[in-house]
C-alpha cells in the first residue's frame, strides 16, 4: 500500500457526519480542558493528544465501505471492518509521529523561535509517521511471503522432502 492523500471522500460525506466528528472532537477537547484545569496542563495535554476525531471517523468509514459493497450486491461487513482497521493502523502510526512532535516542541521551545520549532517538529512528525508506515509494510510483506511459502508446504513432510517434491514437479 502506498501512502497517499485522497480528498475525494470530502464531497461524499453527509452533513451529519461532519457534525458527529465536530461534536466528538469538541467534547474530547472540552474534557481535556477540564482535566488540565484539575490536574495541570501536562496531564491535560496527554488527553488533548487523543485523536479526538478517530472513533467517529472509524465508524463512518466502516459504514461507508459496507454500504458501497452492499450497493454492489455483496456483503460489506468484512470490507468495512478492514477499512476501519487500516485507518486505525494509520492513526496509531501517526500517533508515534505526534509523540515525536511533542518531545521536540517540549525540549526546543524554551530555547528556540516558535516558527522554527514548529516547522522542525512538523517535519519530524511527517518523517517519523511515514517511516513507521514503511517499516510496517516491509515487515508485513516479509510475513506474508513467509506464510505463503509455509502454506505451500505439505503438512507432515520435512522441508527437505518438500524441496525434492517441488523440484520433481518442475
């Protein structure tokens, strides 16, 4: 899978889907403010870093993908769940980049200009998030290749015997 930006979904979303995202994001932000007031900005900031829109977005992605498959006459439950899962994986990887962004801002802001720190932290977030995605893809490709080669083997036969059997088939 290639990392890409696809804005085509913006036009397909219904008004209430944006409302759900906005309401959920606003609620999480308000709760983070209440937590910050009670326990301090460090603790409140951790809750503010929560991907506020993700839960609403994941359910909407699942619903949209399911509906697309059903319009084509097929059961879309599996496809909807898979699409939401891919989005969750992307959110997790983006969160790793967000953590790096936060550490850079925390460490550099007292000593450097705001614009410079935010620019550097944003670039670090981007590089880290894409690097984590690429690493995941590489690991998944190797695992799929390993599983594929393992499933080609006959159960109960030794690897050496399977190699001989495979050469005889050629």
